[in-house]
C-alpha cells in the first residue's frame, strides 16, 4: 500500500532529507520511501512511482512529504513514526551537544559560544538567507553563502555592504572554498602552496586545485564567488575584485588564478586589468573565451582547466612570464596522437549503430568544459545548460543524440540532494543510456573531497556493469570514460577510486579535459567509419 504524509511549512535541507530517506528504506516492510520537499519535480517523481496525484494536489514547495510504499498498513504506520522521530531528533539541541556541537537559537548567541569566529557559513532557503548574511557582515564576519535562489538585488546589496567593510561575501550559490588550508563545503585536501585561486565555479575550482596538487605545487587560498559575480554586470565582479586585491597584498600568495565561465565583457576587462597590475604572475581561464585572448607579459590565458593548473605551477616554479611558463609545460601538453590511437581501438569494438556520447556530469563547470569541447567539433551536442536554446533538450531527463547533461543543475536538485552527495539520478541515467543501442560512450566525472559521496566510484559500479552487460548482450560494446577530481589526501582516496573504476572496465583519464577529448575522438572515429562489427 502507498501512504503519503504531508507536514505543512516544514523546510529541511536536502542532505538531511537524503539521510532520512535512506534510513526509512531500511525499515522492515518498506518497499520504497521518499522524504522530500514538495517541489514540482519531486511531485512528478512520486507520480511516476505510482502515488496518486490526488494525494499530492494540496502539497506546496515548502511542505515536507513522507511517501511510503509498504507491504502492510502497519508497516507504513511504523515507518511514518520512524520518520517523525528522525525529524524530531533533527530539532533536538541535545543531539548536537552529545555529538560535541554547540546548538544555539540565534546568531548573537552563536558568537558568544565562538567569539573568535571570523567566517559565517550560511545555508538557508534563498529568501531567508540574505537577512542572516547581513547580520554576519554587520558583525564583521566574512560570509560563505551556500544558499541558492537568492534574489539578485539581495546579492548586489550584500556584496556592496561586504566591500564597504573589506569583507568577502562568497556566494550566493557558493559551494567551494579553501581557507588557510581548510576545505569548506565541497572541497579537496590539497597541499599548501603559493597559488591563490578566485573562482566563479565550484567544480572548476576543485579541478584546478587538485591538478595543482598533482603537478607538485599547492594552494594558499581558494575563494569561491558565486556564479553571478562575473556573468551579471550588475554584480560587477565585486567579490572577485576584492579577493584579487587581498591576494595582491598576501605574502603567501605568489601566483594568481581566476577561473570562470564566460564573464560579461566589461567585468572581464576589469578582472584582466586587476591581474595585470597585481605585480604577480597570473593565469586566467574564461571558459569558452580562451581563443579570444592572447598572453600579455606575466598574464597567461589558459584554454582548459588542466592548462590553468599547468601554467600556475610553471609560474610557481619560477617562470617569469607567460612565454617562459609555456616553455616549461611544453612536454606536458596533451598527446593527441595517443588519444586518437586509443579512440580508434575503442571505436572498432562498437556496432555501426552505436554513434552517440552521453555525458552524465555532477559538476557544472566540468560539464561546461566537456560541452565546449564536444559541441565545438561535433556541432550537434544537446545540453540542459547549453547557451543556445536550439540545443536545449525538451526533456532534460531523456537522452536523444549526443547529450551532455549537468545533473547538478537546479532542474534536478530543487528539494533533492546534489548528485555529488547522492548519485541516484546519475545511476538511473547510466542504466537508461546503457540500454540505448545508439549509445557509444558514457562520459562521467567523479568529484572527491569533503561534502561528496564517501564512495562515488563504488556507487556507480553496479550500474556501469549492468550497462556494459546490456551492450555486450546486443553484440556491442559500451565505452565508459571518466575523470576523477581529487587528491590522495581526500577521504575517498584518489588512487582507490580510480582503481575501482578501472577494475570495472572504465577508461580513467587524468583530467576532465582529456576525458572529453577521448570521448570526442571516439565519436569522430565512428563518424569516419571506424566501427567494424556487423
């Protein structure tokens, strides 16, 4: 039997809801359980699971849903009681005290517990977050605003206040930072070093910082700005410019790095001017605009996240200008001959009808980089984050043709955990695309570090195995290409995660850039007639 319980005006964060759902699924007699906010997408999900629309018609986005498919009415009632107990524990301050955490009822009382605090991390519904952020700024604290859906006017006003006080407002929608070596939210354990990063993209920051670590250097500070900081002229890059000014005077920062999706031209000009006058070597990566910029003195423009890290490390090791930095990295650039050779080997295992790439991404900037590489050559790649509406799929949940999907986009995450935390949405897509006889390549990113799933590789292995088995049963071969963003010091372990993937037949590339290039060359080989299976 199916049972739905609605608790009006009860907001809970997506991570807590995910944990509650997993806990209920362990309950005896429960076939399916969903604890979620009543967002339109979640309502559609429940209808798809067989729950009656009539039971859901009065639910609103701020309402909490407990949806159960139970073997008996008694099992359903027991599960509802268990869910309410979990919710009540969430509200119980004593639970936090027992775990060594201090729970307080107000911002002022929190400062009494920790008077030396200089940073506030805020994660509230978008409409309520600005008030809390303003309180923190007025008390002289830097702010990391994790919340999304914050009104633009509030962001502008908060950043103006922050700049007037010489404080950083990281966000809204900022999920990554490394402050004095401490990873905050979604971040990795990287070596300390001379490179200061300012990024308007979370997984872009993670990829660059991890590659810097891998290439032998380290990070002084990594500041997230929120996605609108550089792409909306009204926000005017306030956090980016303030962070660069701080890095200019920071003795521990010797190299500056800026990572962003394409900024508006007038803000890009201001950022470039700030980098040129900082008196320190710098690397800028504006995704999609690399070909329009030329190196200038000690300012280098990178064409990929990987090249961003390489150039930063070259500067950190003593290169005096961009030309010298490029000489130092010349032997580390991508070997396209090797990639094309591997692509041809893989393409020859495919059936003639296997002709499409399906990119299933959890990281937005990693997805953007792959889309830029694939669409730039193939010309027909769809994506839910494509800037051209002509290439945005009608239904982002369905793959048709060449597709690169950002599964961390708001469409998939409103009221649900991000797929870096709960990879369920990607697992479903791996299975679905693996059943599609036209799929040639599944392209994946795995992002390690704090905040991410404890075993992202392991979570995908069963689905990858089933997808590969389905292709083999049809007489074909499914190619799975992945990159792993992480370091050996991350809780999940870089080598352990890569080894698990390779053991399942996944081709693991050393960067997202190279993974996307391999996927591209496989599809190009297919189009050139490389498939030989009949």
